[in-house]
């Protein structure tokens, strides 16, 4: 794990108080979500929330929220929530 001095970073926030993209904090931004990431999002969203998940997955809160919304709209949220880890 890499130690990052958060106080030394130039971090900005959007109008809703969510952190904007920062390359050191969001290295996976713009990459497709893996199956494992989608499982994690759906299983633990209610427990961890978007801020914690953004740090864990290296993506912005906005991308986390957008992915959750898309999975719910497409009827895939419950599918990934109920999927056993590593299940095809």
C-alpha cells in the first residue's frame, strides 16, 4: 500500500461536496469496472457508502454513484449483490 500525504495534495470538490478526480487518489478512473468491483459495489454499498468505496476502488464518488445507478436501472444490482465471490 502506498502512503499518500493527503494534506500535500491539491484536492478540489464539486458543488455537492464530492472530491473531484485526482490522479493519485483515483488511478482506476476511466477504466472499465471488473466483475469483482461490481460485486463489491452491490454487496457493500449500503455498508461502506460511496466515499469509502471511492478510496478502495480508486475511482471518484461520482463514478461509483453512476455505476450503482446504472446497475439498478439495468436490473443487475440484485444479480451482483447475490452473486457468490468468484461465481461465473
